[in-house]
C-alpha cells in the first residue's frame, strides 16, 4: 500500500519541549502487533506536531526520543486504530532515561497529615527576567552561542554528627544576647545522611552531563562554601573523596557503629528524632515522624563514591572556618588547642553541663550565655576562664552525655591545612588545588582568580568573618585585590570618583563566587587577629562592583534557599549584574543549579540558571544504598520544623514555599547588556 493510501495515520502532539526533551533532535517510531514489530523503526525530525502514515494497523506504539545518537526518553502505549483515520497521541508521558532537571519535573509534598511524603510534581517553567533593562529579543534562541556551562553547588554541609564538639542541645535554647535563630541549625533530623545526599547529587549532575539549555558540556563546577559543617578534618576528607571518587566511610570513631544522639541508647533524649522503633520522642508525637528501622545501621555502611566528572573549584564558608559556623576559637585558650581536646575526646555531651543548667533554671538565657562565654566567647569579650575546670564540667557525671569512640580526624583544621588538603588531591577531575595554589598556602588568603572558560574571569572571594557569627563581610585588602584583578580585564571602568578610566587591556566577562550573598554581608565584627582591619559590608561592596561594566554575575549560597536578585546600576553607567543565590544540600529542597552563559548576538547576554534535584527518587524505600538514604534525607528535610516555620514569599506559602522561592527565583533566563 502506498503512502498516499495508508492503512492508518498516527499523529503525535507535543505542545512544549523543555529540559532533557529540549535537546531531542529526532523521534524514532516503531509499531507493533502484540510483541511483533510490524512497522519501522523510522526516524522523523522533532516537531510539536508529527504525522506518520502507517501501511498496516498496529495496536502498540513505541516512541524513542533521540538527542543525536543517544536515547534520552521513551514512550510506549497501546492504541486502537481505524483504517484511513487519524489516531492521535496527545502529550505523551515520556519516561526519561538520563539525568533530569526541574525543567522536566519537580518534587512536591503529598498527604494530608502533619508529616508529608514526597512525589513527582509538574515541571517548573523557565522565567525570562529583564530587570536590568536588557531586551529579550525575538529569535535569540536561534542566534545564541554558549560561552560557559557549570554546575553550582553550595552548602553541602558534610557533617561529622558523632563528634563530641557538636552542641545539638542548643537548638531549642537561646541566650539573653544571642537569639534562638542563631542556634536552630545546631541539629537537624537528617544529619547522619549528608554524604549520601552529596553522592546522589553528584550522580545526577554526572548523568545530565551538559547544559539543559545549550547542550554545552560542563566547563567546570563551583562549590561556594560550607562544604563541611564544623571545621573537622574528617568532614573535609569526606567532601574531597566524594568529588574525587573513592571509598567513603560515613561514620567516624567506630566505623561500624552509630554514636550520635539519635539511637535508642541511654540517656534517651526525647527532643531528638529516633528512627528506630522504641520510646516516643517529640518528633514522633508532635510532628508524626515515622520509624525507619535499619536507618542508622545503613547510614554507617561504607560505599564507593563515583566522583564528579568535571573539574571543580571551591570557596571558603563560615562553617569551614568557625565552630558550628558561628564561633571563633577563644583568643585566650589555655591550654592551646583545647577545643581539639574536646573534639577528639570520648565524651559527647547531650545538654548543658549542670553548673550552667542551674543558672538557666534560675533565669532562662543566663546559663546559655555563661556556657558560650566560657566555651567559645561568641561576643568577643575574651573570657579566659579556667579550661581544666570547664573540661571538668564537660566530662562530669552530672552532665547528660554518652561515650563515643575517639577519632583524631575530628581535629579542627587551620586555614593552611584546608588549603593543603586541596593541594594534595590528584589531577582527576582536577585542577590540582581546585583553585588554591602555593601562594594561598604562603599568605593564608582564601581567595583566588581562575578561568572557568575562555574569555571569562572567575574571582572566588572569602566572605567569612573571622570574628564570628554566621553572616559575613569582606576585608578591604581583599577588595583592593579584586579591583586589581577586574581592572586587568577591563578596557573601561570607573574610579571611586566616577571618572571613566580607559585602558588597553583586553576585555573579559567577570563572574564572582563567594559563600555569602549581598544581603548577608552585614557582619562588622573585627577580625581578632587584625582588630584594626576595616571590613566592608554588602551595600558598600555593591557600590564598588557597579563601577565595573564587565561584572555580570555573582554566584553564592549561605541562605539555604533559592533566590535571584537583580542589581541595576543606579547611576546608569553600567548594565548592572545578577546575583544567583543557590540552595543547600542539607535543607529542603536539597538542590543545585546548572548555570549557562550565552551570547545572544544582539548586544545582550543570557544567564540560564536551572535547578536540579538529586538522583534519589521522591518516594522513600527501605534504607540501603546511597540513593535510598538520600531519598529519606530529602523527606526528613521537607518535614523539619525549623523549615516549616519560615515566612511566606510573594507568591508561595511559608515553610517549603519560602525555601524554593517564587518562580522568578527558580529556573530563569537572566538578560544583561553585553558590556563590550
């Protein structure tokens, strides 16, 4: 039978191609009668509406979605055909066979109880933003040229949750000087699962392999700080092994035994969630948290990390430098390294020592103040205290505690040790040092310049305040270094008085990377080692950046939620810049971004930022391999009370809505005028 007289006609209708399917070039169609192929396979070019003449009646259709030679998705379904009539398949439900982004599908809560489970939800659409005044011109998708593609991770928070130096009990307390908000991150129910979440995200990023918009392979990846949680050597070692590939031993101390606050050993403390069946705790009775039998045993099982398949660079965050991300070491510690003695000891305290609890009982807040002043001096008043007596309080039999196995890798890293650990990594995936060099080792500076792709200058900044507290600031010496670096790749910029400076320097686009965002650069505490050093806050720093037209973007984290900020130049001299603030892997939604930069060839650039979920499915299963544990972690993070108490955004309800932000904060195309 000729094509002009078909036995039947098949029509495929797709109204939208995005995410993985946007990279599809062709459909491969096969028709079956029962299990026997009777038509095709034939290959047709991708289109929103495709008609195929079939010379015979079929009762099952298979459609394979091809990106070049790779099958990235498949759809199969039974059909009932009538001779010489059109059989339509509307919006085929495509099973994706490669790593996906939130352009393909999202993850959302389901259920009517207090404790919610998770399921796949609809894709998050891409929002075009022109806040900086650049016009989104028609046809740019056909003209654009990809300049850069890189995954952006932030706030991985690899946690040594069994460490004696953790102070989980502060989560439900507050001092008279420091509010409850300062301590809420002291403990989360999913803390024992951080290495598995990181592994699941690395697997997903590797599976995607290229930009979801441009298809450009990754140039590199960037991690913008808080890679660890409490400055421990053990945390950094696991972080680097996750990225480089190799054997991961999740548990410190005894590698085969969980020794944290969540098992059913004595003393049993009801303020923590205990996944094993047993006595009731506050999470089970108040928030309906379930039992997960076998979770703690699975969480200490050794596994092999596949490693990131692209070169990566790292930033320095407050949790990489400060105790619990907030507190500096006391200036007058006597003996020196006293905190190391606690971190590598065998006693993990579970609540305030008795002498401080008595003060707390008399007047709430005073016991917390006294404990922190003697332990960490968060207010910078240099209370020297009597360290042997304090350690005696710590180890006293009247202090609720548990015995743990000592581990020397709980040592607190100094800056030079942090840098050296990066320099000690191998050439694959590279680069050696991951941005840090021998110069950083000599100076102790935690900032550097690098080239993420040809024609682009990347500047990694150190925004951690050595004086303490979680928010940051920047020392003026570092700002001067940054300006010098930008000036070397700028043919035009403005000095502090607003005068235009012309140079013969070849232009490059400039992207900044740091841990803190502009709004969280509000910490003016002095550096204890350089008390006379001037520290610059966010507003002042933004004014400096607006003098440099080639600065187009700033990527950061710290907040643990999804936000995009436009920073137009109020003077109109430059095109302004975009700030891409990415979420964490410890708190919901446990996502990363893939960032792509393109030249639209019309006087504008576009920055695409696409959110990515880990490779773990949303529905939890019996604890076992890393993906099953990452899946449980995401569900626990979606039910964490401290997250559910977050305020509403302009379009989203509070709690999880605050974490994921508005649609304009998620999958975005950010237009900016091309500066040269």
